[in-house]
C-alpha cells in the first residue's frame, strides 16, 4: 500500500495492518482527513468519539469491511451505498432517529445502533446476512421490521419502551437486554406482515 497515511490536525497518522484508527481526535468532518480518499485498500476505519455530524468522503474506500463511527454527532445515515463489502458498522451513541440508507450493504453481519434516538425498526429488509443487531437504549415501542433477517443470531433490544407483553411473545430478554430467541422475533415479524 503506497498511500498508507492520512493527515489529521496537521499530524501524519499511518495505517497499521489495513486499519486506520482515528478515535478521540476532535475530527469534525471526514472530508478534512487529507489523503483518505487515496486509501482504496483500507479494510478497517475507526472514527469513534469524534465530533462528526455527516457521513461523507468515504466513496473511494470500497474495500472497507469495518467502519466504526461510534460516539459522534451523526443525525442521518447516508453516503454508505458504495461500501458494499462492509461487514461491520458501528453507529452507536449518535443522534440517529431513523434507520435508512443501508439497502446496498447486503454483506453486513454486525450492526450497532445502541444509544440513539431510533423510534421504529425499519430499513433493514435487504440485510439478509445480518447476524448481530444492537438496538439497545433507543425509543422503539414496537417489535417489527425484522422479518427478512433469517441469519440473525443476536438481537439486543433492551432499554426500549417496548411493552413487556410484546417481549414475552418473542421469548423475553436476558439481563443484558438480548432477546433470548432471535429467530422467534424474525418469525413474529413475518406474522405481522
């Protein structure tokens, strides 16, 4: 990899084993990362605990398999369509209120929205390879929108205002807020259609 660094706040940050870790650096805009667009072979990008509001500037990183945007100020999920190889996406601790913009990410296996402002489970129909979904601590009132997730093995949905009767219908939750029988949830959502 001949281009193996970015410039952040005037400082050179080098890629280590196809990973670029840029957490806790006060980054406001991804597009301000000089040289990022040239890192076309990059596999993992960590931009956690920054001040990023918009997802952009990633269109050339088509080989990314892991993207960590945990702990930012993102409101809208956008500009990810070109990341078709993505398998892991962390969007926890942001200000996201709607699940959208993920339709082309059919290779996703792990997706986290913990501690956001999501009100409705939607926008996941195309994610047929998804194995782990974290919706813990949002504002979800109803179990729905999970009917196509036939590969789902872990679903964390605790700390949402979902009625306990609804949770009982799908086998209940453990102490950490994980659904005990995720495939029962998938079946339940298919019966709602």
